[in-house]
C-alpha cells in the first residue's frame, strides 16, 4: 500500500468500506506512525467486528506498542484516543480469546459443491450432474463438458452412460 492510498483512505474515513485485506497489508508496511495508527485502527476495528478476536488483539497490541514508543513525541496527543480504544479492544478480545471464522455457507445444512463455480448447492436446490463421474453442477452448466472427467456432457443421461454408471454404483 502506498502512502497516497493511506492518505486517501483517511480522507474518506466516514464512508470507509475499504477492503479489509488491503488494510491488513497496509499494516505490514513501514508507515509513518500516524498513518500506521490509522491503518491499525481500521484493521483492528474490522477484525473485532468480524469477531476475529485473536487478530483484533494483535492489532491492539501493536497500537499500544506504537503509543508507548511515541509517547513523548508530538503525535502522542492524537494517539492517546487510539490507545484507549486499543486497550479496550485488547481487554475484550482477550476475554473472548478466539477467532470466529467467517463462513460463506450454512454449516447446519448439507450441500454439494458445483464443480464449475465451487459454490455450494444446498439440499433441495436444483442441481445436475455428470453422468460419467457424478460430479455435481449448478443446472446452468448442463450441456457443458464435465470439468472433472472431461468425458461426458453435464446433465446428459444417455442409455449407454446410464448402464455404465449403474455398474459403478
Ligand atoms: Zn464427469
């Protein structure tokens, strides 16, 4: 992340929905303390909101370290509010002591993966499959050549293939 990127994200802070990955990369660069504090604050807040408490705590610790290191410098004033927030996040995060992994699917429900798009197809939803290797696909892929075996047409059940597949069952 470049210096100008950080500055820009500072200007548009009130409507930051910035990519959290980008923010995390930002914290790994050697930035000037005020910029680094800002990047860490954003990353810490987002990690905390996502209930990734271990990650949030590590950002909070870095914020506190920076605060200590620059406590006697001019920028310490602007940092004290960040440090206060970091302390609070650190305390709360340590109490939770865990990362909750963000998941895209409902783990209560069983599902299959579409072999083309790698998206889950939940039980009860329409799906189609390769008659040769039984790889599952979203219905929109029927008629395409199977990505797994490269042999059969998805969704096509011919007599020959049906008898072949029944012998594999
Ligand atoms: Zn196949």
